[in-house]
């Protein structure tokens, strides 16, 4: 299979699904009112897909690998924010289950 667009990458699709799950988690409830927290976790989640697409656009394997590392780090930040959100009472363990599975997959 030839990959012609960043949207053809499985990693981008998983990161995009994680982003959408984070947006849904923070759309209502306590997290939606904690603006700094909400913006931080959303930015981290969005950074995953942005770094994959930016790295793909560089066309050089070394650059692409570096941006994939950035994407992985952003997903780890999302994982930490999910833990923080549970500790703050914004989320429950069960409400973050899908996001946690996606983050491990990314």
C-alpha cells in the first residue's frame, strides 16, 4: 500500500479519534468550566494529529520520525491530563476508558 496523504496513516486516524474523544469529554461537565485544564488537554490531543501531518509533509524519514516522537509525547501528555482530570473530579475512570485505550494505541 502506498501512503500518499497523512490521512492514510493508521497512527493519524487513532490520534484523530483520541482528539475527538477528548473534545467530547471536555464539552460538558466540570472539565468544560475549567478553562485552563480544558484548553491544555485539548491542545495536547490536537498536537498528536498536527505533528503526524507536519512530519509527513517534511518528506524526509528522519524529520518524519522526529515529528512522530513529538506526537507520541503529546499523547503521553493527554494520558497525564486524563489522570489529572480524574484527580480533579472532572472525569471518572470509566468515562475516560475509551480515551485511555486510544492513547495506548497511538
